[in-house]
């Protein structure tokens, strides 16, 4: 009779272990899928900004900083729910920055790889207060200048949900 109890206990322990691993894999897969959805949405918003800037660039042969700044301000005001921060800069100066996220996110960005003209890079950065941000940084060359467009999207809720599930 003791052997039956040992076998039953071993089977229960093995099943518990396997269900635990399976649950962790499902939570991890769900988090990855949610993050990929957020990246797709963020990239769509990012492309909308670049498209608008290209239209403005097509209307003016020489873009001055004031026109770019006004255009970015209008974009941010009309679509502020899309971004935590929106920034347009050159290597030397910030042309426009708007948003609720402190510029420290973009200062941290300076330590990561900058894209070449025509590229867009994704980064996930923490703000030191438990917040997580999906930051997209892209570069485009216009009128001989390289412009960097940076957007940040608050994805803290994804991390909170994942942590609440126990991973």
C-alpha cells in the first residue's frame, strides 16, 4: 500500500511541475504577443508622423526649424493619446519635444545605438520609477540634414500584467 501512495504522490508532483511550466510558457507567449502588437501600433503612429513631415517637406524647398516645430506641435496636440513623448531633433539640437514623459527617457536613448538614415530602431527603456517605454528612433536625411524622430509609448501596463501573473 505504501508504494501506491508514493506513486500517487510522485504523479501529483510531476503534474504540478508540468502545469507550472506550461503556465509560465503561456504567460511568456502572451506577453511577447502583446509586446509585438504594441510595436506594430507604435510603428504605424511613427510612420504617420514621418508621412506628414514628408508632405510638409514636399511643399517647401527649404525647411526651417519653425515650420518643423509648428508641424510637430500640431501633430502632438491632435494625437497626444498616441505618444508619451514625441521628439524631432538633429545631432546638434532639439527642434521639437512634447509629451508627458521626462526628457530623461531620451537622454537614456543617447546611450543606445542611433539609426542610419532611412532606418528605425525599437528600444525598451525603463524610467527608474517602474515605468517601461517602447521608444522608436528613426533617421531621415532631408536637405542635407539628418533628422531624428523619436517617439515613446508607455507599455508599463504590459509589464504590470505580466508581473501580476507571476512570471
